[in-house]
C-alpha cells in the first residue's frame, strides 16, 4: 500500500513526490508513460555526445526567490540570458520587438522616443482586446503583426490569432529600448548539469518508487494507494465524458552538423514561409564545447503527446465543466499544465506544486486514512 500514487514525472509530479517523501515521510509511487523522468524538460546526450533537450528548448526563469531556492537544493546553476532572433524578410531580427528590430527592419535610426511615435502611428484602435490578434495590432499595428506574429502563431496553434485568447501574445512584450533578452525575470539560469540530473536528485529518496513506461489506467487497479495526484490531461482522467479538450503537440527533427556553430543564438524563429516554427541550437543553452553541433527543427501538430492547451473561449468553457467534476473528488489532486488546462512556464508549475503541497499539509494530517469513495469518484 502506497500512501500516494502520483501520475506524471514532470515538474508537478516530481516536486510533489519530493515534498511528500521528504516532509511527510510518506511513501510515493511515481509513474510515467515515457521511459524517463523530467517530462518535457528531459535532456540527454545524443549520439554525437551533445546535450540536447529532446522536447525542445527549456529555459528556466523566475521572479520567485522561493522557487529558485527550492530547485537550488537539487542543482547548481549556469547563468544564461535567453536571446531569440526572428528571420523576417531575409533578416535576423531581435524578438521581442525592440528598437533594434525596427531600425534594422526598415533601415531607420529611430530613438526610443521616436519609436513610441512610430508605434502610435500604426496602432489600430480595438475597443475590447479579447484575442491574440487584438493584442498585437493594438500595440504595434497590422504590418508588424503580419510579419512577426500571424503566421508563426497560426503554425504553432493551428488557428488564426483572431481565434485565440489574448494570453497567447500578451506574454511577449514590446520594448522601446535595445534590451534583446527574451525574458525580463530576475533569475535566469540553466541547471548546470542539465534538467535530468536535477530531477534524479529530486527523486533520490528511499520513500519514492518510480515506474516508467507505465500507464495509469493499467496499473491503478493493481497498485493499492491511499491518495492520488494526477498531472495528465484532465479530459482523459474523466474518460472524455464531457468531450475532448484539444492540446497541441510538437514533432522534432534532430540533426547534428559537422561544424561548431550553426546560428548566432540558441533559438531562431521562422514566422513566414517555412513549415517549422523555430530552430534550436543547444550548445548556446548548455555552454558545452564540442567540435560538432546539434539542432532541432520544431513542427507543431495536432497529433502526438499533448504539450499545450489551446487557449480559446470554447475550450475554456469545456474545461470549466471538467473542473467542476474535479471539485467533487476526494483524496485526488489535479496539478500541472495538462490537468488544469493552463499554459504555465516551468517556474509556475513548480509554484503550483508547492502551493498544492502547502494545502495538503493544512488539510491532510500525516498518516490519516483516505476518505471512502475515492475509486467511485474517480471512475
């Protein structure tokens, strides 16, 4: 009998497994369908001996000192500030859009003050900013929206930005200065030994058992457990009884080249004609020295492992109905990006997991038996 069964060995499941085992001294069985821990943050050495992120680039950044301190128990850090270029009209330009982006795109020499006037002359008036398109055209105008955002967003999400929530593009700022960092967070670092080593240290506790290549539906009736934490897709948990929630997936083409570098930064976006959305060169992220270099071409898809909830009004409405079902569960916690149908950064998932553990500490005394009816509620 395990005290806890945790489904999913990504950030949400692993953080909760570590907290429960180390702070409550209770037993945990952590399972995952894949053959590794770490979820989408998993990294590994490819055949050339280059450390890559199998599921695309993961850059850790946060403004929460508490979250940084928590993860620092399991890793040292390598300072890294993420910079992204976007290939537009044959030029590599900084994204988010800043002063250099506009000057180089249009061969201008604007100052920051003049750039504000440049944007003001091009903004469209939007009475109610509701969609991803509204956010951009009301900030920088239609032409820049078409060049940098529309096709990229359509490729990434499978929908035109006019059909997506404003949260999709509200995440990307527009700057009047020359700051070309993708993120503005106080803490921007990469795990010095990689994400996988960090997860392995996090889960190195005799009270934590890990089963990989294991499906929750298959083993749940066979593994006695008192309580459940689930981090997979919420609609799947409820056997899709209210309908299917769309998730976007990704397909990667990993290549290794016989040259030291391929591009000037870790990530270059392709918002125009290419089928892929971006190319990542991992040595920029890891700082690894190697005579060869490895890249990933990223192709969004509707088919494959779920990565991102699709943010639009009808999906949010359906999720709310599943959320009401989840509130009726006893001794079951749904945590993480897929289970709560939210596009979270890594630090936000860690924060959600730590907040969930704090609620568990307040409401579930150590060693108490589970409520009756768990199995019926979860069926």
